C-alpha cells in the first residue's frame, strides 16, 4: 500500500492509501466519527464508520486527542460538498504519538497567547493558508525576474553602511569594527547591476524601529531589483508588471487557501497593470480637500494619509516625486525641480499601506559625494559605493518590495505578524 500526501489524493480516487497526519479536530456520534486530518500538504476529512471498522478501531478513532500524530488508512472518495473535493473512508487508524492537552483548542484565544505559541499556531488552517500564499509569492517572484532576464544576487547581511538612514540600525560587533544588520541590500545591488545588468535580491532586512503597527516588523524580507540603463518611468512599469504577476499567480495557484482565508478575490482579480500614478504634490492637495489639515507639503505620509489616498482607487497606486528632504541620499533629483526626487512609493489597496519604495539613483560623482556629506554619512564607509559613480556610471533604478506587507494584502490578513512564520516584533523575540 502506498503512503501518499493529502494533496496527491486526486490521483488516487477509488484506491486504498495510507497517509501520515495530525488530528486537527474531530466530531463523532455513537456510530460515526469525522476526523479533520492535516499533513502539511492539505486538510482532508476522514470518515470512520463503526459498522465498517469494528468496535476496536472505532474506539481508537473516537478517542484521538487533538494534534496526535497518526497513520490513517482508507479509500479516497470524491466528496463534492467539501471545497477540497475528496475524503478518506477510513479502514485503519494507528496512533504514532498522542498529544496531551494541546494548548490551542478550537475556542478563541487572545493574540498574545497565540503569539507565545507561534510554533504551534503555525499548524492552524488560517496560518497554513497564509504560509502557502507566502510561498506562492516567493515562487512567482523568482519566476517573474528570471523570465525577464534578471540575475539573483545575494547582498551581505553584515554591513558597514546604512542606506535608509542611521536612526534604526541594529549594531553589532564585527571583531574590532562596528557592523550593522542590513536594512536594505540596495547599495550592493547597485554594484551588482553594474556587473550583471539586471539583478534582484531576496533576503531578510532589519529595522530597529520602535514601531508596533500592523505594518511593521523588526525583521522582514525584501525583494530588491536593480536595473542598469533603466530610468524612473520604466522602473514603474517593471513594478506594476511584477505586482500583477504575483497577484495573478496567487489567484491561479492558491484558490483553496484564499477561500479558507475568506479573501474577497473579486478585489484581487481587478489587479492588472498599469496602475494609477499621483504626484506627491497632487496627493497633498487631495488630502487637504479631504480635510486632512495635519499634513503640509514636505511632511511624510502617515498610515491614515496613505489609506485615504488608496481608497480612491481599486488598484495599487504610485505616489511619485516626493520632497528631497524626506527621502534617502541616493535618489536622483528631478531634472526640472530641485525640491523633489525621481521616486515612487506603491500603496496597496484596502489600507495595507506602502508595499514598494523605489527610485532612480544618482549617477553623478560630485552630486553623490555632496549628498553623502549632507546626510552626515561616513565617507570612508561609502568609498566603494562612490566608485560606482566614478567608473562608467549609468542611469539606473531599483526598488524594494516588502514581502510581509504584500502577503498581508493578498491574503487579506489584518496584521503582518501573521505573514512571517516567526515574526520579530517590538518586544517579541520568543519563540
Ligand atoms: O521604503 P524602504 O525603506 O526602501 C528601501 O529600503 C530601499 N532601499 C529599497 C530599494 O530601493 N532597493 O523599504 C521598502 C519596502 C517598503 O515599501 C515596505 O514594503 C517594506 O520594505 N518595509 C517593511 N515591511 C515590514 N516592516 C517594516 N518595518 C518595513 N520597512 C519597510
Ligand atoms: Mg519607504
């Protein structure tokens, strides 16, 4: 007899198979027991009928406690009532290990309790679905960039530089030197783009930000493409095509998960490039018209501002050309204005906030030197970076997409803490 995984059941209808599984939940009467089984690849119902299996097996099945590990044997049958489409008519049950007093029961638990038990909470249907969506986004990301001629490059995690400002760095000792955990691989990706043309990275980044909002993690994963000979406008086109590709891939390959998450897929189905663009200037004017008196030209947007802007579209929206004073040192100035830079943030719909930050980069050596000075950055640490504008500099652009915020938006979960398997949050390093 074959041991198979739940996701393979469609190919085994009418056969008797064995699966390794955990008991997620169960209900039973005197004659029949319904076991909700999961094996990581999916969820399936096992039906145990006393008359079929006999007294002993039925008693075993009825007595299985939540999260006990099992080998279950049965016939795969079509079940049109379940969205999975199949169930298992159980003929034998073997308990591998019993789980006693599993802490997460089907009742409601508070968030703190669930976060303390994140290592177990991951087993739940909802968390399982979110992790599958995350995996699909990762898969589709590699697919998109490899399809479009990008090379994957891995920037270092231990660095001597701080591309996004010096205020939220994790400092550590690097033998006799100071080092920081990477807050963005961008500067290294710029060097890589000058060697390989179009590159992308995908790795963990760290921000010692004292923020505890639904959008902030201390450690998050970022996808950072960088493109030589690509100017601002073309970079936006790559971004909207990339985001369209990942949304459409999730719709195609995660329909069961989106259903389990209760996601309104009609909102995702609309996501198609091109995305609308609004300038920072117009966004400020729009906010004033909407009655936001708390923001002036030159201020950065807060979450309520971003949400108000996003609400006027059913598509992600680019806010372009931010004031130079609120953006990092490396952004290319506007050719006709010295107060704004060639950049854009992509704001997701439904209140999920900024999912991409990107820009064209400065490639003039003198200007780059001046900007590094103005930002009080240590010129010694940026000597190698300055070499990029010294030797054969070209116009180039890039961006960073935050994986967890994107997973939150596409899955429709409220908080980014559910989009990373073991989220690092303000005041939370456990488990
Ligand atoms: O806008 P950010 O800070 O941009 C950069 O780091 C650039 N160097 C990227 C580049 O051009 N290569 O971050 C990019 C994205 C944000 O839009 C957001 O999605 C995500 O990273 N992000 C966070 N996600 C979760 N928690 C945080 N604390 C985040 N900070 C940024
Ligand atoms: Mg940003």
